[in-house]
C-alpha cells in the first residue's frame, strides 16, 4: 500500500482497496478479490466436553474420558473446551425470572463454563493438562511443544455484548457455538462435540423412543428441516455453513469407550454434519 497526499498537501492517506469505501455496501465483497483464510493451526483437533452430558456426571463419566484423552495426546494435538451444564440452566432460570438482559445471562454462563475448564485441566494434570484463557489461543504452539493439553471455556466472550435473540433472552451463541468459533478461528483439523447421545436424532431420544438416528446430514438441509430438538445449538449450523476452513462437525457419545479415539483418527463415528457447497 502506498502513501498518498491530498492536493492541498496537508493530509496524508494510506492508499488501499478500502480507502473511502463504505463497509456496509451490500455488494462490497462481490467486487473484491481476497485470498483464502489462513489456517493458523490446521493440525489441532478441537474437542468439546459437554457440561450436562459429561461434566455433571462426575466420577461416572470423567475419569475414563480423561484417561482416553491423555492417551490420545501422544498422536494428536488436542484443544479442549467445556460446556456449562446443569448449573448454567439453573442460573438461566434465575436470571430470566429476574428480568436480566441477554448480556448479563451470557456473562453468568461464561463463569460456569470456566469452572468446568478448571475442573478438566485439574483432572488432566498427570497428562500436562493446562487451563488457558481464550486470549491465549495464539500461544498454542508453545503449549504443544511442552506436551500440554490446553483447556479453555467453550462460552464465547461476547458476554455483555451477546446478540439479542429473535425469541426470548437466552444467548444463542453458547458453548457449542463458542467451540465452533474457536475451531473456525484457528482453522482446526476437526471439531468434535462429546455428548451423551450417539449423535443427532430426528427428536430427543431421551423423551421420544421413536426418534430416528441421523448418521450424516448437510448443515443447510438440517436448517431446512427445522427439527423441534437438536443435539447442538442451532447457531452452529449457520457458523459451519459460512466457514471458509471447516468442512464438518462430528458429534459423538463420549460415554462409549474408544469413541473419542476413533473420532480423532478420522473415523465416522456418531453423526457428521457437513458444510454444503
């Protein structure tokens, strides 16, 4: 980019493609040629450990999962994120009853997701688990060079600036969406969401025994189906479809031994939701 001085000689500008451009013009990107998004850490697998589905089960679920992740770090670079779980739902209820705005509710949820990140990092201490803040994501090469398994909260740091939803006041970007946003930011190798169900169903299998399992589906098609219940946050579908670097999300049952290992190895276990061309 070159420096350009105004004709009167008083003001100096940096000449660039967007100089004097309206950044809200609808056809802006149609007129621009931009290179593909840089994938910062394409060898990293982002794995979310569910809050209610996994963390809240405590000793009934976590020890086996922790050992499996600890063993997997020999072959894979893993970045863990955490959900909020039952405690998030509890604070959501209180906040809604008291008329709290979406941004305050999102801030509450961040603190609970953070608690679970500390919990996981502590349990992973024998395998060099380390709790990191989201601002530390660019330090990932340092953590991996020391053999660490970094753990961070899944709740995105919108907090007080969480977008108001179309209906109600619960933040639409919670820990599933935050995990996917992290994976998109770093250009991750994979994004795996560890739940307590085998994957996506046509309805909640816990309450509907006739719900059918969906092994694979496109994000756009799933949005069109507008199912009553989903195993992930609906905002994830739009994030995936708009991503330049992510091709799919994988949802697996972490309560089944070996599923995390198989997913990290690239096997089709659970449900795969893919970006449609």
